[in-house]
C-alpha cells in the first residue's frame, strides 16, 4: 500500500519537474533571442492549451520576435490564454486592443480584459485599469472596487500601485489627514524605486504643503533624470531662496524637457542687470546637462531589457 502511494506521488512529481525544467529553457531561449527554440519548445504545449505558452507565443507574434508581427495571430493566442485566466495575457491583450484602436476587438472589451486581470490580483493590471477607468461608465460600486484593487496592489508592494494609491489620498487636498497618514508614506515607498513620476509626485505634494526642505531631494532626483516639471518646481524653490544661478540651471532643464510653463521665469534672466547671473547659470546648466544625458542613456538601456519569467509564469513582479 505504502509502495503504491510513493509510486503515485513520484509519478506526479516527474511531470511537474519536467515542466519546471522546460519553463527555464523556454525563458532562457526567449531572453537570449532564440525565438525558433521558443516556438519548438512551446508549440506542443500551446496545442495542449498551456496558457503560459499560449501567452508567450501570442506575445512573440505581436512583437514580431524573429518573424513579421501578426496581430491577428497574436490576438487569437492571447484570447485563448486569457480564457484560462492567464492574467498577463489578459493585460497584454487589453493593452494591444487599445493600441490597435479597437480594429480587431472592440476597445471596451480590451479594457474589460484588463479589468479581469486586475480582479485576478495582477498588480500591474490594477494600476493600468485605474488609469483607464475614465473610459468606462463605472458605477459607484465599481469605482470603489477599482480603488480597493489599487490599494491591495500597493499593500502587495507594487511601486506603481503605491504611487496611484498615494495620489488618491493626497489629491486634490494635500493637507488632508489621510494624505499625511497614508498618502505620503505610500509615495515615499514608491519613490524608493527611483521612478520619475513617483519622485515628482512626492516632491510636488511636499511643495504644496509648503514643506520645501522635504520637496527638494525627490524633485532633484526626478529632474536629473530629465523630468521638466520637477526641474521647474526645484527652480522655483531655489529662486525663492535667492539661489538665482541654480534656479536658472533647473529652469533650463525644464525648458529642454519641453515644459512650456517655465518660459516666464527664464524671461526674467534676459534683463541686462541679470547678465552675470545668467552667464553663471549657463555654466552650471552645461555641467548638469551632461549628468542628465548620462542618466537618460542608463534608463534607455534598462527599458530595453525584459524580465519575461514573472509574466510567463503569471506572477506579480
């Protein structure tokens, strides 16, 4: 009896171990650009309705990995993976439908796929659904559910969700008690990832609360990554404190990033009596510009890399 039991358990473990081993080979092949190998390994599994392989093959068809992009095939594979509740497939399909402007699948249906992924507990989907919810005529109950999904994702440690939830508590009233007690701690956590939007949001919330000493550092970190709005606000802080040369360099960063609202501030430096300040500010900006360009190159390199493991296995990142 015991021998049969062990044989049964061993028989269950074998296919599980083989699947795990196969997953590693598939992910390694994808990350190294060996897409023919991915198709060879994933094809038989997709034919047996394996949602992870359906997702990955759909993703490859959409991206044109090693072949010409085929949206129709991608949507077909992603739809099938989505039917098995593969949340990353649902999220990707929803985003692809919106990108496609509803030409193959109605846009409203695409958003519903994202909603399903969010309800399934995928943190990224909760953040995207929160951003897209304005396109849907949500009921009060659905709006409440959406907010709870974002807060749950924030509690789960997702940086983007922490940002979204923090903004819920602090916008439009940053002086509210909930902003101090819940919003700012979430924004501070989100900013730890060095995310530009999180850093800028935290800095502006502090700025709006007149806590300028606390706003400088997150704004500076966002600005040296090339964020124009953050650079504008840090320039305002320096100008108010009499640091006109440093204010000028940050205003120039804001202008270079396309932040049009900075032009009236820069116009002040064109007055003849401010020539010396402007000349010094130009030198400081030239040094800062090199730092920002280097940071931009680093960010672009990071964006070019992908971690497909979590998505393939349908786990939260």
